[in-house]
C-alpha cells in the first residue's frame, strides 16, 4: 500500500481553508466598523496550522461525502472560534502574550478593548457560519441546528472556555494527572473533538461512525496538548513563534508532571487509541491516520 502523502494534502486543504476564512472575514468586515473588522482580520488571517478545519473536512470526506466550498465554510467556523480563543487568551488579563505565530498579538496592534470586542464578535459569527454552511451542504434545519449547537457546546463553559478558566485558576499550582487531563480535554480537546463531530454530523453519518470519530477526536485532542507541552519545553520562542511559555507562566504541563520521555509515550498512546477507533468502526481514512501521527510529530 502506498503511504499517504500528508504534506501536499495539508497544503491543498490549507489553501481551501484560507479561501473560506477570507470569505467569512469579508462578510464580517462589510457588517462591522472598520476598526473591529481590522482586528478580526488580524486575528483570523494570521496563519497557523489550520488543524481543526482540516480535520473537519477530512472527517466529512471519511463519511462518504464530497467536499464542496460549503464544507470548507463549515470547517472555517471552527477556526473562527479558535481565533477568538487565541485573541482573548493572549490579552494581558490572561497570558499577556506579545507574540503569536511569529507576529505581534492582536492586542499589541489594535489595543486590548478592541481585541476583546472583536474576539467576542467571532462567537455568534461562528455559530451563524456553521448553521449556514450545514444548510448549504443540504442538511435540514434540525441537523444544521445540531451542527451549530455542537460547535457552541464545545466552545463554552463545558468546553474550551471552561478549560481556559481552569487554566488560569491552575497557575502556580502543581496539578495532578486527573486535573490536568480534565483541563486540557476542555481547553484544547473539546474543539478538536468537535472538528470531527461537525464533519460527521454534516455528512449525516450513522451513530457508530459519529461515535468513532468523536473517540478519535478526544484522543488526538489530548495528544495535541501533550505535544504542545513537549514543544514548549524543548523549543525556543523564535521556533514556536509565541511568547511567553507555559513555564514562564508557572503552569502545570505534561512535561513537568511526567518528564519528557513519559510525556512522549503518553502522546503516542493517544494516537494509537485514535487510530484504533477508526479501525474498529471500519472507517477507511488514510488522511485521518496520517493526521493523528502529525499531531505528535509536528515541530511547531
């Protein structure tokens, strides 16, 4: 069997995602004041791996659907939420970060108040984007509402926002394994898991397939965070393109809890769990298998 070539796949999918994000930002710019639109453009169009939207479209395809522009519009809704989270996460009242993806953070360019407002705008914009895109893909109103609702559930207090809160509360504390897992299953994992679920729901996949993709997403969400902690401990701010590090913020990490070697082992175990979930459900998706490996092998 020929090995799946992930690099060109990521390049091609990333280009489609960028076009979808540009479409979304243009719509928001037309509806908002210039300064808010400029802050949104800075936060959304500042590059990045675009892992969440790529996972969404890949899951959609794995369920037997053909990816059209509307599939990428759906995927872009996840990146809008991710962008908002980074804009707010970087604010002085949270991580007080100066760099993101090698560039000045949004509040360094546009100010704190405007960044807070622009980030907040992205929340309802993402929900509306998800609903409209699901509808354009042929989903009925009930399914489209379920897609948008799942995105908001993953984004809110029970998911990403709740994880951010736990992250702030955990500064200066030595968290144990259970607390650290719970924090990151929300802060990082919830939106990554939702990426797979949105793709499956929009494709109207059967329950067992949705559940398998959800299990895959849950596992790679934790693997992603462990890999982040390893990179944070072993790479420079210049390499990662962000500052400050979790160590400088006195946060518990998987490296501080387990050490580098065991952290790497635990990340690999999560990847194995993710791939096993696909196999058990009979999902033939070489791209998802390759993406699971990429999660822990990436260099930034």
